[in-house]
């Protein structure tokens, strides 16, 4: 395959680069925008790589660390909020170091497009004192991941790799390179002074890390992916320069005039200080373009102050660029025009009218999603009663939208179970429900459930079991009975887990059987202690119902209760007529249960057929 060109998504490029680098262990937890990395490694695995969806990011980090202790090259993948879950082992790993190359891919999500936060992995690298690589394109990510492995192995440290959404999901032509030469893993060699963390050894390792990072700063000034281009564009602007990192560099290259001095930063930490100092010495002003934190900007300010350089650094801290959200070619063009005092619009763009804005598409539960039925059953059962609904991270977070309005809190993965406990302590007269998905239950919900049983908390735990990790693309999890490598695995029973930790009242129901589901909720809401409802119904992408539904116009009274109660995108209006879009309806039948006039009936077509 060497020297062959392929069209690849950024995540595929990262995966293929890791395979080229001789990775032997790949572990992670699905999370947009990182998910396809592990899936691609599994797809192209020739049998030499162990690939796993770990139960959560912390587990993935620790499994990866073990492999790296034994000398294997290891990749661990997650999104930026997953790095929070993995931060406990990662902080200690920074002190311990590794033997085999270990690259932790933490995909950031500026926008945010599909995340709770806009946190910046580059800042986490500073905090953890770990090196971080910041690719600006899929092509660069393919080659840079191999360099990251070499760097990790040479300096016996884990390294962070920070692609952002637009790098992860962009497509580019990638030239496949020959496999890198790598040695067989040496195996684990016992050495308690190295592999067992003690306060004294941590102190000594901290001293070594600070010294090492200072040395790396000097070495990274010569790293070929940190460089300066341009030399000035005339007397007026020759003393102005631009610095950029990550995808912002790619945007900048599209619009920056020839000759403007441009500093590219590919390793934000340790920062290439000597290169930056030499760059700043010839300038009066610098504009920094980056996502998300003003990390490069702060480093340039620090260097300017350290060496008493008479240069003004502009960016997020000065209000010259926006301090939230993602950049784009258009936003960077506007920033540069203001900074350089000149128009950067090409004649082609100026001659064409502006492209109209895309219509807003609010996120919504899919037509036929069993979560809609689960939420509606709980809502109907609790009508007129004081109840609080704590939600969690997943498709079911969308249950907060009208008309369901069934998610009162959502903090982070697994928090719904414990938030509900805190709410009940302060407001014991309310019925506190905690909704959690099957994959999230295994990832971070079990701890909260144990806490509820141990402390005698009074909550109703609702597990929405749709037999997959739906939000990130239907990955397997411990309850599905298979692994990412396609192997049959032990199927962990949610019911047995709950029984094992001491939950005595456990109910199971099919949410698509609405009357039965409502009665189940009413039973669970009575009494005290921890009660659990497991709503079992597969995601429509996993198992679609066979029959669709349609509206009998002769029986329909146009009351629109089906629309007002459910908000299903398959139910639409055309004038005064209420209709079901046959291309969207997957036959869950909840609308038929809601219609007071029995106007919604089964059709002859299969679910999802136009």
C-alpha cells in the first residue's frame, strides 16, 4: 500500500498513521469527533493489534499504560471531555513515564458542535506537563502521529495528540508511506522504583520533567513542523506578523497575502521558544489565530516579556479575535483584514452574491426512537405529581426539547444518577428520576448506583436500554455481547449488576407498549429506596419495526395531540391536514397510542419506506 494515494477522513488518516507506526494496542471510548479512529484501526487490523472499546476513558488510559509499560506502542482515543475522565491516571503517567510509545488522542470540539464544553487539550498539556502535537490537516495528522510515537518512545513520556473537529472530519488525499521500523515489545521488566509511584519518586520525577521540558523547548525550535514563512509585504505592513496553530493555520494559509511573516506552531507545549523569539525580534505587532484558549498568544507574550522585545501581541486577550467558538476561513479573513488594514477578498468572491445561510436544524430525537416513548410514559405516569427528571449524556439528552421537556438537569456522563440523590436529600417530597443509557450506565453510572444503595437514597433509576451506543454511531458496549473486533463476548446484564449491588425493586418494560410502561412507572414511583426501571427497546438503527403508520383523514379531528404530545419529526402538517411522512416513520406506534380518536393506524408499507 506504500506510496498509494487514498481519500481519507482525518480520523482515518490518524488511524492509518498509527498502524504505519506499529501500534500494538488501541483502546478508547467513543465520543464525537474521535470515534472513527478506533473503528478504522479495527477495520484495518491484520491481527497484530489488540483493539478495544474500553468501558470508559479511565479504563482505556490504564489498559494503554499497561501495554506501554511492556514496551508496546499504544494509542488511546477519546474526545476532550473524555480526557477529564482519564485525567487521574494521566496525571500520574506524566510523572511515571512509559517504555513503549504512548499517544493519547484527545479530539477537541470547538463550537462546540457535539459537546458540553469547549475545553482545550493544549491547556491540559501545560497542566499535566506533557508534550502535545497539534495537526493542521488530515495529511499532516497522518505523518505527525508517527512522529508523536517516535517522540514518546525517545523521551519515555506519554504525549497528547490534539486534532479538532474540522481536522477529524475533513477529507483529504493521503499518500500512504512505508511502515516505520519498530522493534518487538520487550515485555514488562519489574522495577518498583520506576513503575510504583511513591511521593519521594514523584518529587524526583517532577524535577526531571521540568528539566526535560526546558530541553524539549529548545529541540522543538528545530522541529520541521514548527516554522516561519514570509518576509514582509511592503513598508506599511512589513513589521506585522501572524502566528497560527492547528486548523487555524490551514484557514490562514487560504487567505493570508504573500510575504506576511507567518509562524506555525505544531507543538504548543513545550513551546518552541527560540524559534518564537527569533520570529518576534523582527516585528512590531503579531496577530495570533488559534482555537480555543489563547495559549500561543500567552506564550508569545511571555517570551516578549522575558526578552524585553518591543512587540505588541494581539488575539483573544486583546479582543482582536473572538474568545469562543471555532474559527473559519471567513472569520480569519475578517481578523486579518482588520489587522493588516487591507481587503483580502478575491475578485471571484466579490463578484458573486453572498451564499444564503443554511436553515437551522435543531437536534431532535429520531422518528421512532424508543427514548421518546420512555420519556412520554414517565411524563404521563407523573402527571400532577411533583417530580424532577435528571438526565445524562447521550441521545436521550434531547428529551429536554419541547414538547417532551423531560430533562431538568444534565451535567456530565453518569452525573444524572448522583445529581438525583443530591436533589432528593434537599427536597424529599419530590420523586427524583435519573435517566441513563445502557452504554453510559456501564461507562459511569454504576458508581452512582452503588452510592445510592450504600447511602439509602430515594431515587428511581431509569435505564434506557436501546442495545447500542447510539449517539456516537452504534458502537458495541459490555451489554451487547460483542467487541469492536467482532468477537463474541460475555454479555453483562444490567439487571444482574443492579441486583448484585443491592437494588431490590427492578422493573422491566417495553416503552413501545405505552399502557404497560405507564403502569410500570407508577409502581416504581411508589415507596422509597433505590428503584430501577429498565426500558428495553432497540434503537431504530439497530432493529427497525416492520410496519409503518398513517393518518386516516376520515377519522382525524385535527386536534394535533400527536404533535403537541410527542414532537415526532415524522408527524407533519400540510395546511390543516395532519400526516405521517412515510420516509421518516419507522412504526414505533406511540402516536397511535396517543391519538384520542384512533385516527392513526398501521399501514401496509414497511417502516421507513417512502
